[in-house]
C-alpha cells in the first residue's frame, strides 16, 4: 500500500526528527526536546534533529514585516527623503 502511494518507509529515528521539529515549530524551548529525546548536548537537538518548516519560515518573515511596518508589497519598500531631518523614512 505504501509503495503504491509513492511513500517512502519511515523509521523510529525519522519520528524523533519530526518530534524535535514540531516542538521547535510550536515555540517550545529546545531544552524540552533535548530532554524528551535524551540528548546529552543541546547542539545535537538543535543542529541535527530540529529542522525548519518552510511555511513557518515564510510566516516568520511576514510577522517581521508587520512588526517593522512593511506591508507585503512585491515592488518593495518605498524610500522618501525627509529634508528637515536629513534622513530617510520607509513607507
């Protein structure tokens, strides 16, 4: 059935990676995943087991844009000179 659906085989080790990745994506401290997975080193959890989820990465960029006042605009931010301050503002 799995082969007919074109799915690869998953091991328990794959589920450990998924566990760390989902905890990280949910905002749980990596120390929590480290403890649950039994890693002696936090770097093992962070660098090997916890992976970036692309949709979460895009969502983080959108949140950052809103936080700094950018609207999602494919033409990019607009820079306008403000002579009295001798600086630039971003609109």
